[in-house]
C-alpha cells in the first residue's frame, strides 16, 4: 500500500475507528463484486458509517485525497453498480438502517438508506399500509440501493417504480456538502432534483436519508395462476389484458424452464408440463376486483389458457408468490451459473420479443429461462451457462447482446429496473445520441465535477466522446 493509500486508511480510521475501517485483502474480497459477479474489483478500504455526519467526513477525506468512493447497500445489484471500478472507498450502508419516523396521517416514512425494503412494509402492515415497490430481492436489498437503481418489482405495474414513491432525499455531495431535496408534501415548485438523483446509480453522491410514500393496503386482492400449453398464448394474454385497459397489480410470466426449476426446489404447485404460467394479481375495492376478475378470465380463456386457478386463501397466495419471488434462486440450482438480463419492450411487442428470445438462445446453443414482469414489458431472460466452458460463455454473451439489441430495436430500452451500472454503459449509444449523452454528462458534472462518486458507471467514458470508449470496448472484447 503506497503512502497515499496508507494516509487514506489512517484518516478514515480516525473517523470510523479500527473496527469500522476494513482494508486487508481478505476482508475486501466480500466487496469485490455485487450480484452481477462478472465485474470484479476490490476497493482499497471499506468503512461502515452510522450517521450522515460520518458519511460527510469520510467523503471529505476522499475529496481531499482525490480518491473515488461509492455507497453499497446489500450488494444485490445486477449491473455491477456496487463494484469499485477504480478502487477507492466503499461506504457500506448496512448500519444506517433505522426507520426514523412513520407518519400515517400524511402517509409517509422517513428512513435511513440501509433499511431493507421489506422491513418497512413489515413495520407498517399492522396499520394497513405498505411500501409499494417490491423487488423480488426485497428481503435483502436496501432502500438506498432501490433509490439509486429506481427499482421496480411485480407490483410496480399498478403502483409505479421507486421514483413514484420517493418524496425527498438527503444527499452528501462528492465535495462533502449535505443537501436536501423534495419535501414531505410531494410536489414542490422548482426543479425536481429528487427525480434526478433517483436513478443516478450513486454517481451524484451518497443518499443518507429517504422520505417515502406509504401505500394503503387494498380492500380486496385476488391472485390467479393461469396455465398455458403454448408460450405465445401466455404472452398474447398479457398484451390482451393491457389492451383491454386493465391494469393488474402484478402480471408475471414464468416459462417452462423456470417452472421446472421452481418445482424441483420449491414445490409451490406450478404444473411441470406447462409451457408457461401467468401469475396475475388484481387489487382494489371488492366490487371492482370482482368485475376485473371476470374480464381477466375471459381474456385468458380466449387465448387458450389450459386452466386458471384462483388462490383461495392467503396461504395459497403466498405459496404462488414464493414461486415467483424465489424463481431466480431456483434457476441457480439447475445450472452452474446464469446471467440475468433486463430489457424492456413495448407491451404490444411482448409476444414477438418472447418468441425472438427463444429463437436467439436456440441459435446460440444456450438454455434460457424466462421470468418476466410481463405487464410492464420488462423481460428477464436468464441465460444458463457453465463458467468453466469458455465457448459457452462467449455464446451466452453473444446471445445476451443480441437480445438486448432486439429490445432496443423493438422500441424498448436497455434496462427496466436493474440499472445500467458497469454492465451496459457501453451500450448507451444504442439508445442515446452523442448529444443526449453529453447533456447527461453535464448534469452529472454539476453534482460531481471530478467524477469521484461511483466512477465508470452509467455514462460511457467521456460521454462527450463516447465513441472512444466504444472503440476501446470493441478492441478489448469487453462487451458486458
Ligand atoms: C434474486 C434477485 C432478484 C431481484 N429482483 C429485482 C426486482 O424484482 N426488481 C428490481 O428492480 N431489482 C431486482 N434485483 C436487483 C437489485 O436487488 C436491486 O437493484 C436493488 O435495488 C439493489 O439494492 P442493494 O441494496 O442490494 O444495492 P447495491 O447492489 O448494494 O447497490 C446498487 C447501486 O446502488 C448504489 N447505492 C446503494 N446505496 C446507496 C446510497 N445510500 N446512496 C447512493 N447510492 C447507493 C450503489 O453504489 C450501486 O450503484 C434483484 C436482484 C436479485 C439478486
């Protein structure tokens, strides 16, 4: 460790103490990657702040020594966002996990960023409220990570993604200044700085406090499992439901490969001979739910659904949702490894996109499992591969690239909810012009002129000359 590095450790140690300043290679190994796992680089130091003031003082040290830094929540991110691409300091936010205030009258909560998503709903459920954005990782991921990634989840189809539920933020800027944005009232005059910070993937500084909306639990909920012998018919049902003007709370598609993984390991009752199932949930006033249920059943049957089962009680509903929320983990048990993609297509293009994913995977000789937030047009093809087989890894990457390009070509986007991170920043020019990227870079430089906060994420290197980065990526074969 050079002089500069030992000065960094000494100065951080003076703020956080030896217990909360970690810098040996063994200790740093835990922090070398996130859920994406293919991007790896350990930081130089990890610190565990317990207050905004400690984050402020730690960032100040980074600014004075020109050392890059980033915040880490639970490390469940799937785009390499929490990887210290240029080394430097990781602020592990797990100790800032308190609910500071719950204000039922105004339907809001003020929390620290290390709070696990599900813990807020658990804390408010007895009073009939919950926090609506529910990533499938909600038992582990933090609200700080959700804010950075603008995370979604099965129920964000009806309720909206993270940005629709964040009222205000406290942020420590990369120069150590503490700023507050938004208000408890929601809409405020002036620029929507909260909206800009949500989705900035940690590149504008570290969020230290979040004010979120609480959502009233619905009067009535009904959950269906629709079973199909044909994958096309299942995805056509999704388009049919949306085209009929129905907005279910959740509309999830799980294909045969994922069904078999779920049944082999979780046994939730998905039929293993089905080509696909749809998990459909509707919520609202009791009369409204009744009428919508009839419409959904009619549409599903018109698209040759083999059977449609209604969850008769809460235990059945939970069992079906367990199958969906733990499906990624189950797929991990049928393959040595898998790569989760996250593209979006217009909902009307869902049947075509699902068909083309099957065709692309087949052509590249790669197995694929599809688990989609289908109602949002958000696809999660999981490409299965053996990490010891270099040829299969190449084919898996080629298939993934083609799938993502197909999403963009169909009028969709590079990511629905997992963020751009390190993973897809070189693809940003597929979606944005040089001028767009230049504007993004200008906004970023207002918050972080020296690119210290989570560098080498989201924005292609030197967005003002993005082609340089693309050329480098092509030379090194570093796509994804
Ligand atoms: C099994 C599984 C299922 C998943 N399902 C979903 C899903 O349904 N929907 C979905 O949207 N995502 C899903 N994800 C992805 C992931 O859980 C989300 O992106 C989540 O928001 C990441 O939260 P985290 O706390 O783990 O953040 P990390 O992975 O630790 O960090 C993610 C990014 O947030 C930044 N960050 C973290 N905290 C702060 C902070 N306080 N201030 C500033 N920046 C910060 C980091 O620097 C990094 O760039 C899933 C992941 C897994 C493994």
